[in-house]
């Protein structure tokens, strides 16, 4: 090879190296949300674990007999890309809260929201997505061995977290870990968790350390990365441990399969629509079952655990009925059954009516038992979570993760309530061993989704 060719080859190598160096340099206009010196812009919520700054790093230290503790940003973030590093004791579970909130009437301010897991245990679900104090695991890493192997024990680990629109993606040490599509919460604070250790003295004083905490909140789409993973969609899907725990979809999110009109052999031809994964009763003037009419499950259920999400419009009225017997009341009006009330308490006059004060407010046992007044109700246009559990005649109503009432079917106390109500004319009201689930048409626009049931028989 002559000198000219050697010179050209050498030049090409140098130029290539320079270009590669330019390409690898991070051009992201990051903002620091921890200055390395103070906790300005941060506050502590939850328990009494301690946080201190050592050598420019945040050090969280566990302590006995205290709940989960969180160092939380004062600022609320919607769409963002977050990168940071952490090192955790092999005995201590931890996590990073994103789009999280603390609301006085939700379990007395308990921190809740998406958590990017820090898991040094053999399970190795670090960078999986857990829903703290709400729904539990949404994106575990049981099917992602590459991400499980990427965690470095007793060493620094790097996370990249992208929360853009309804999509959350995570990477651990450059390996794609989670890809979730879920729209429950659009905005909230960032929190660094020191997990509760209870009374376990072997974990007392264990630590998790964070550093290089940087965030991007502008032009996030420009800097977003593609993930090699297939997304997990939570809408009208069974997620986390739900399949293993026996949950089944009661509505598939696309068709009318499994449902019919309460007073029809088939699904109503008008008054209801299915669009964008939502089952919606349309507005028709506020009348009870005067348009499409109520819809019921084709199957009957005995002991059950039912959960779903509902979204109301201003002034709306609807309900979820259970142990419904469609052979009763074949005339005008709604089919007969116990009812989890759905209502705009602020705007609908029914909130001030009922046989017992407050017994027609949202999540109450309609006309019989008032739900806890301190319940947490999301604003009009946002999704609320309803849950009804019935086992051995013990029934519970839950709203947004909180139990708001409970009662015993068939008990003397229950029968006394019925005898004083509008239901007294129906013999053995609400005492059937099996019945259908009903979604009510009360003439107002109300949407439903994520309808799931588990048999408890």
C-alpha cells in the first residue's frame, strides 16, 4: 500500500471517529431538578424515613415502623423525559413516582400514582411499572428477561423514563424495560421512595442513593425514543396479575357480546354507542329507560367482585345495578336491582332526595344507604373507578380505591331499610342468590370501560 493510500485511510478513520463522537454526544437540553446542594423545590410525604445530601447525591435511609416515604418535587409534570441514576441496598425495595398525587380525601393524602420500580430482589422487576396505592402491577418484567438481567446489584443503575400523552416507556442501563399505554393520570409530581420496612430490623438503616436527576419538558416528542417492546394496553384488557387472580372481561371493548337490553332479547338498536373503547349511553332528555333502555349481562352472577370505570357529564344520572331480575318490572322504568348510584352530586337534584339523607349520592346504595361523605370523586369528564364486592351476602361499594359503604344483604337491618324505601312493593327485593349486572339508561350521557368481574363462588 503506497503512502497516499495510507494517508487517505488514516484520514478516513480519524474523520469517522470524530463523527461517531459527535453522534454519541447527548444533545438533549436537560434541566436539573436537584441542584446537588439543597432540597429546594422538594418536600417529604408519607412516612418518616430520612433524606440527606451527601457528596451531591440524595441519600434515603430506611427506618423501622413507618409507612412508605417519598421525597417529592413541588412542581407537577405532565409530559416529560426523565433520566437519573441510583444505587440501592440489596435488601431495600424502592421506586420513582411519576405523575403522582397526594389528595386529602384519598386515604388522608396517601401518595398514589405510577411508580417505576427499583427491585434488587431475585424477582428483578426494576424499571417495571407499578401503580402505587391504586391498581398494583401494570407492567411487570416477568416476560422481559433482558431487562431483568440489566440491573446491576450494588452498583449505579441508569433509568430513562418517558411519559408522553398516555404512553410511558422505561429503559434500565440502556435496555428497554416497560412500554405502557394508560391514561388514568396525566400530571403529577415526581417522588423518590424509601420503602417501608415494617419491623424488619435486618433492613433498618438500608439506603438508596440518587444522582444526576435531569428532566426535559419541552419538545419531548423530538427527543423521544422508539422502544423495541410491544406496548401493554390497559384499556379493556387484563393486566398485571388479573388473569392469574381469576378476573375476566365483562365487556370486550369492541362489541355487544355478552350484553342485551334489559327488556329486549338483543342489544338496543339505539341509545348506546361503542367508540374508542368506551360503552356510552347517549343523552336523551334525562328520562329513565326511555331511549335505548338499560342493558344487562347475559350471564347471571352469585358471589362476585366487579370493577369498572365510568365517566359522567354535567348533571348526569345513571347507575350500576346488581342481582337484577329482568322478569320484574317489565313495564316502564328501569329494571329492579340493588344499585351503585352514579350521579353528579353538585348539579343533579336527586343528590338531595332519597328515603335516607344522602342515599342517592354517587356510590351510595341507591335510596337505602349513603356512601361515606368524605369519598374521593374525580371531576366531571374524568374517569372514576367503581367496585362492588358481594360475598356470603356481605356487600361493599368502593369508589376510586376507597371503601365507601358496606352492608349485609338479607339481614334484619337491611330488610328494615327496604321496608322504609320505594322498594317495599317488590317482595324479597335484592335477596336473589344470583342475578344480572345492569348499566342504566337514565337519559344522560355516561360512559363505561374496563368492565371486569371475578367469581367468588
